[in-house]
């Protein structure tokens, strides 16, 4: 390049963000375990039970509205303005769903405990294990090309 500084030279290091490895964040593992599709879903809170009904009535009153955010905002405002006695039926439905969920989870956990344990893999993947074997046997195979020169 003629004159001028490259982007690397003009970059302000005070503004740059350094990312931490995924393992350091909150103590979570880098590779998450896959979710079990048979595991019961958590029950909706009283607010979300209310929103199920509110969405239907809001759509009837405002048929031209396509904004999900507008429905959510209107529902949140309505929920905040409701008294405890108005919220009571939704709280009762949420509690009923919670009890059903706890029963399903007990049955699910019982089934998990009774299921035969699969052989757990070590933290190394199979390719890493094979790489270790290659190193022990006399190198990685890269030095074999030196004989031709």
C-alpha cells in the first residue's frame, strides 16, 4: 500500500473486547449435552396462562395488527393493572399445570433411574485417542517425507 496506515495499526486497543473461553463462563461445559425430547416441558407461569387468553381477545379486537411486540406490550400493561382477584384464575391454572408437571417429572426421573446406563465416553473424543496412539507409535507421520529429500 502507498502511504497510509493499515487497519491493524489504527485500531484502538482500549475499545477492543476480549472474549473468554466458553468453559470459563459460569462453569458450563463447552459441549452441552443434547436435550432429551422425552423430558416434560416446564409449565407456563400465571402471566403466560393469561397471555394465552389475552392473545385471542386482542386479535379479535385488532385484526389488522401483526406485531407480536404490540400484543406483548398490551398484555403486560393489562396484567400490571389487574388486581390479585382478577389474576387468581390464571394463578390457579398455573398451579394446576405445575402439579401435573411435577408428577410427570417424577415419572420421567424414575424412568431415567431404571434405564440401563449407557457406557459413558471419556472426555477425549475418539480422534484424540487415536492421535495419542499415533504419537506413541513413533510420530504423526509427518516426518516420513524427509526420507525422499
